[in-house]
């Protein structure tokens, strides 16, 4: 078994020099190749990726593992990856805490009526809107994986009335866990703030659509930090226009960067961030990557490996 690894790195978002320095400091014999081009793809053991390079990975015939630079893997186009190679998500407590902070900030933004005050400011209006206790604010978190569970627990500790929903049954202490379409529809009907943290699969693509917005309590607000493919953008605009949605915070989009002529940019009820809720940092996140490199070299199972069939 080969005792050192050759890494192929490709990302439009992450700094390859920072990752190379951090990984080689821990693994001095590591060979680090920065994409998108690779002169000897057959010699690569591990692909460390945000997205696949334009040429794909079919020529990487010696590949033994694919490591995502994010907590999700749908951006890797799993169906286009070489079959049989293990794929692992990047999960660590720093990343989880960053997502928790983002969801806390956006939940408080809507909870304290800051979206309404922003609208008043634009019209030079001075109206007092009485605050309500967090316990009176119902928050529904879609997706109860590592991130969703952490977000739901944190908001529950802040005093919000939190429920979580997942496609498969989950039991997480600290808040109510729901499953199934009937439970989802009922929960949406009483929901004030909806947070989407589902993985993107064939079953969840387009879930945030006209039907779901019809189920929502009128005036509820959306925090969209899952994947761009979850949201039907025209349905969101329609729900904002007719008042079913009171506002939305969007961090992920179907096309990124968001095109300059996209209607979201100028919409007064939308707040946009450029996919920053969860960004990996080599200083903070390298430990798990290093461990999975070592596991690959030693022929051991990867940490946080996904099930290719389910997509997460």
C-alpha cells in the first residue's frame, strides 16, 4: 500500500496555497496538485474538491477517495464521479458553529422585525412595532443532519419554539422532531420562521415551491441556507408579491454568482449573502481532511462518508 498521497485540489472559492501549506505542514510527504489541469491524473490518490474540474475525473484512474470542501456534496455532481470511490463531507465544529451563528442572526433579524423596519426606513416611516417573546415565535428547521440539529438546538436554547422536520425519522433531544408530509404541512401552518437545511436530493429538489408556500402561515419568513436547487425562484417571488411570505434571507442560489440582472438583487423583501453561511477554512477545518487522507493511505473507512445512492 502506498504510504504517501497525491492530492488534486480544485475550488473556485477556496485558497489552494493556504490549503497546501496547512496540509503539507502536517503531512510533509504529501504531493499537492492545484487544478483545474492535471498532467498525470492517473497518479492522483485523493481529490479535494469544491466542484469537479471542467474535464471531470474520469481520467483519475487511481483515485481512492473524494473529499468535499463543503458540508454538502451535491455540487460535486455525484452521478459524474467515478463509480465506487468513497466520498466524504467536510464536517467540523467550526463549520457547524458558523452555520449556527448565521441562522441565529437571520432568525433574530426577522424575530425583532428588522425586515419591517428596513421597509419603513425606505419609506421614511417611523412606526413602533411591539416585540414579542422568543417563546411566542415558532421556528421550523427543515433537515436534521449535523447542521440542522445544531441550529435547532441553539435556537431552542435561545427560547424559540422550535420544531425540526426530516424525510426520515429522527429523535434529537431539545426540540420536537417531525416526519412526513402531513406533519410538515401542519407545522408550516403555524410557522413564523422557516429555515431550510436539507440536503439536495432528487426528493428535495424544488421543495420550496408554490405548494409549500401555500402551506406556510401568512407573513412567515424564510431563511434559505440549503442549496439553490431547493428553491423555485419564481414561486418565491410570487409568494412575496401576494403576502404569503413576509421576507426571505437567501445565501444559496441556482446560479452562483447571482447574475447581475437577476430580480432578487433589487427586491425590497429579500436579503442576499454570497454563499457565506458555511465556508471552510484550512486553519480550522484541515484536521478532518488530514485524518481522511491518513485513512485513505491506510485503507480505512472515511469519516463522514456519504451513501452514494441517497446523495448524503
